[in-house]
C-alpha cells in the first residue's frame, strides 16, 4: 500500500508565535498559509498531486531533473488576484534500447 496525498506550495511571510503557559505551543499564521491551503485544494480541480504557485517558482532554481508544467490560473477563495499554478514531476529518463548489436557474448 502506497500513501496518497496532495500538496500545495506557495511563498510569502509567515507570522509565528508562542501560546500557552504550562504547555507551550507554536502557531503559524498569515495569508501565505491560507493561499497554500487553497492551492492544495485546487489539486483536485487540476488533477495534480503537487501544485506550486508561480510566485514560489520564480524564487527557486530548478535543474533539469524536474519538469514544470503550467496548469492554469486559479481564482482562489479569499484572494482578489488570480494565482498561476504549476505542477512538478521528476523527469523520467529514457533508457536506451538494447539491440542485438549491443549484446555482449
């Protein structure tokens, strides 16, 4: 059995804090977290497992190991501006075909 999940990635500022007196906990808040959650929810709409915002893509330096595909512009709930989303997948290297001339004896 292989676990399945959907994930959304976004870039932005996060506010952190500490709550509690006896049992302390850390919390995170900010628009970036809400946007990330909406991006993750859009995975079903676009049929992807991983969705990444254009804003985050512009901050990262992808090498030739990954394929990025623009999947569309999304009006995310709670946001005025549309977000352009990408999917990402590891490139599958094509294995050379072995022909009868390549077989060693």
